[in-house]
C-alpha cells in the first residue's frame, strides 16, 4: 500500500471540547432582556433587615450619654483603689469582731468594699461600651448591682441614725466597742503604728503657737496627739508641750513641784466648774491633763479626748460612705436608664 493509504487509515484527532460544544450549539439571535421576579418570603420567615442611617442628632446624643456614663463611674474606681491602697482608715476595722488577734477583720473589710466598688466600676463601663450587644441582660445585672449599692448606703445611714448597741457601726455600738479595754488597747497600738501623730508633727513643724491653734486638725490628731486646751500647757511643737507653772494651775486641779510640775490626782472630787467659771467643761477631760505625756508611745492615747476623737472619726467615715453609695447609685441608675432608652431608640 502506498503512503496515501496509510494516512487515510490513521484515526483522526478528536476536536477540543470547547470547539465541539460551539459546533453543536446553533447560532441564535440575542433575546430580549428580562427580570426574574423573586417570590415573596414564606409565611413566618424573617424578612431581610434593612439598614437605616441614624440621624446625626441621635448619634450625638448616644455618644454624649456614653461619655457622661464613663465620667460618672470614675469615683467608684477612685474610692475603691483608695480603700485597697491606703492604710487602715485610722484603725476603725479593729472594732469588727475577729477570729483571733491581728487585723484579719480589717483586711476583709477593706478588701471587700474595695473589690466591690471596682466590680461596680467595671460593670458600669462595660455596659456603657458594649451595652447594645447585651442590652437586656446587661441592664438587668447592672440594675441589680446598683440597687444593692443603694440598699447598703441606706443601711449605713440608717445605722448611723439608730441609737442601738446591737446595730454594727451605729454610734452606740462604736462607743460600746471603744469602752472595752482589750479593743481600745488594739486600737491604741494601731494608732501609734500608723504614725498619725508623727505625720502631724512633721506637717506642722514650722508653725508658730498661734498658727498651730488655728489649724483645723482631724478629730484623732486633735484628741490623741496633743493635750486638751483647758490644760493650759505651753506649746513647743505638735507633740511636745510644757506643763503650766505653779502660778497658773490647771482648772480644778493642783500639782506639786516646780518646772514642769506633776499633777496630783484630785480630779475625782472636781466639779464641772472651772477656775474661769466655765460650767460646761467635762470633768473626764480634766483627767486627760494627767494622762498626757511627751513620750511618743504614750502622748494622749489614753485620754478620753482620744477616744472621743476616734469615735467621731469612725462615725463620720461611715456616714460619708453611706452618702457616697447612695449618691453614686442614684446617679448611675439615672445615667444608665437614659443610656438604655437611647440605645433602644437607636436599635429601632
């Protein structure tokens, strides 16, 4: 056979798939354009959400409320950090019952209140930042927390107004605890270790006697670090005083010796009338003139004026704490309620 027969007998190469498809498809004229009607959603199906641009005024209001919420929460942070970072708040935690010697009750008291205020601050800021994502659960949890704060504040103020020895941190309860010798011994030691009087001495070291008398000292510094004014002692510095001379005896008391002198314990028979005719003086305070000493570890820690100053400081602190909790809870409840309403309107 010739070459032509061999070529004719060879199998033909199949055309490509695209070419075969194009060859099989007939040429059709272009048809008219048309729109496919999408059937309506079935009954019960959720229609697609429509994004609507919020009005600028509503966005501005939402941002302003969020900023006010942040700023209103910062006092909680400051007070909580102060409770955790500062010292024993003038040793008032020692009035709480403890399982044993030491300041375990103080630690629990300070850590509890400080941590609670930090949690309230974190919850308030979280709801202000991401409240739209967890609107209803977040609002409910925050409202419960703020209501607890409000109730605690009312309890503190209520206990302050109650004259009952059975209500913790009421004035009568504090006075009863201070009257116990073992409790006051711990408080006295704590006051000395806290360097209250030493700090006062360094703070007023450059003051003259007249300027020192004009100082508005806290109750503990005024009662525990210096003698009462009626003792008539001469000012040297804040924690060192010279006793009066023989020619100027203290009211209703006598003393022996020259120079500094030493008082005789004749206060048991004294009356409330002083040498100057002051009938309103407290005879218990006259004994403070005997109790005062220039020794740093003693000073006037055993004076009745020191106990009164300590009681006054504790009562004032708990009253301020109650007022703080009430005011902060009311402010945050109001601000977060406005924030909740604005967020609901924005979501709609």
